[in-house]
C-alpha cells in the first residue's frame, strides 16, 4: 500500500514538474518574442544562405572545421516585406515604408532633401531622405548584384548602367582631413549602392529612394556591462568592448570568434555585415564608432596619421557567374572601415564608416589593397534573435531572379563583367 502511495505521489510530482517545465518554456518563448517585438532597432537578416572558403562556393563546414561560423550558419530575423500595390513597400520588421522605385533622375544631396519633402506617393506626403542605417536594413546578401530583393525594390534606367544605382542617405560625411580623394572633397554624404552594395562617402549627383516612418530606427542604446562587454538594448546584441588587437585573414577571424571565451562567454560569433554596421557612428566622429563604449586598436597609415582598423564581417561577397548562378566572387568578404578607407596613395577614398568588401586571404591581395587594411580586425558579437543553422539555406539564392526597372524594361545580369563606371568620375 505504501509502495502504491509513493508511486502515485512520484507520478504526480513528475506531472507537476512537466507542467512547470512547459509553462516556463512558454514564458521563455513569449519573453523572447516580446524582446524581439520591442526592439527599436531590429536587425534584419542578410539572407545569405550559402557558404564559401577563400575562393569558391562550398558545402557549409561542420563545427570545428575551417570556415565554420560564417554568415549562412547563423540566421536572424528574416526579411518580411509587403508590396502595398501603390508604389510603396512596408518592411514589417523595421516598420519603415519605402518608395518601391528610385527617383527617375539623379540629383544633388540638397535637391534630394527637397525631392522627399515634395513627394506624394501612396497617399502620403511625409516622405524623408533615409539614414544610411535605414538604407542598409534592406540590403539582401543572398546573391548580390544587385543587393536588394528585386521582387520588392526596383532600380532605375534600362539595366545597362548597373553601377549607377547610388541612393543618397541623409548622413553627410563630416570627417575632414588634409588627405582626401576628390570624391570626398566638398560636402559629401554617404550613399548606398543597390548594385555593388557598398556604403561610401561621395559628392556629385545620386538617386533617391524615399522612406517614411521609423525615425528612431538605427539609434543605438549602448550599456557598458562593466565586464568588458557592451549591450545594445536597441538591437538586443552584446559586443566585446575590445577588438582583437591584431589583424588576421578571414579564415582566422572566423576561428578567433568561434573559439573565444572573452568575458566568460563561449558563444561569440563573427558579426554579419548588418550586425557589424549597426555599431557604426555616422555623426561625424572619427573613428566612426563610439569610443566611449568601444576600445579600438590605433594604427598608423601610409601618411603617418593615426588611423583605425577595418573590421571583418562573416558575410561573403557572392557574385553571379555567367550562367546566373552564384559561383565565384567569394574571394571577398564585407568589412566596416572604422578609420579612413584609403586609396593606395593614402588618401581617404570612401570615408570612415564606409562598408566595402576586401580580399579574404593573402593570395588574393592586389596592389590596390592598402597594406594597413590587408589583415583586418575582429569585434565579437553574441545574442540577439539568432539561430544556429549549420547547413545554411541555399534556397535563398534565386537563379531566375529578374531585375525590374521603373520604365517597364527588365534586365538580367549576365555576369560580374557587366558593369559600367559611374559618371562624375566617382567609380562604383
């Protein structure tokens, strides 16, 4: 009898424990959902689902193997767009509403502001020039060329001059220096190129993709945790306060992050291109990061100036092959320039805060790659609404993608050589 009573009691305790476990699991899930929903600066995933080594597309490596920990193997909040059928697109993750088309013509930065203020589209008249972080939120790194989801965002022209898809941001480039390339002399502002993907500081005439709403998007809320880490409550990400202190190639950068136990945590990763850009500071400070929160390694560039590193992302730069499939081009990965982004002669070419792609390894360096930025540095990230996806997701690549233009023409990119040089002598 005692045995049966004890047995019944044990079963009852197991049921209660299971119920508590389920309830706690539901509470944890709900809490995570609330955290994601309540973020003021949610990072939209890059959509890169394929893996690369230093030269080509590969099957995603297993944990512990070379090149493990790249972008495709960590997936965040998926893009979620709604075509409103009136020339506008709503980003359901960020809350931003976008003009589906670029402006029909390029214009100066000053005229771009007027263009947005006078724009009436979709029944709205409160359009504005987007910040550089607004524009970066709609980058699509699944296959590149162009770097937007062309089901929702259209380009301009007839498709023959892809490199001209520069969109003005509202962020002027305010860092002044005696060694500046022509394109950042005067009153340059940051642009984001839909076709080549870069963030660069430029002057001249550019196109406009207007946005409305979400004026708090892109504003960081850093908290120093007192243990060598910094949490951004706006994005939900935790960062290492110190960088790696040394430069390395991309393969070593991935391994450095995966093996790190910095500040007692063992789940660090190399940030993807969108996570990394989220901590850039476009207010005109130099370096282009918050140095009251982050401790950056100081370097000396070819002109003898104090300079700061490029920082690796985990995101490769895929380029479509002539058959339209993602193949080569993976010799590059995306980097953030905390300091000057110089030309081979040491002149600031693209600006502090620019995001470009760099060769991943020594065998791919060229004379055009400044010595100071051949081996790049690492800032670690952890947390956020991110799931490990070791096998990646190759279905993010759409080999039949069609690029739409506002005049109704369509153009299909035939390969990486189908590029043109932008007018005004500014390059792509």
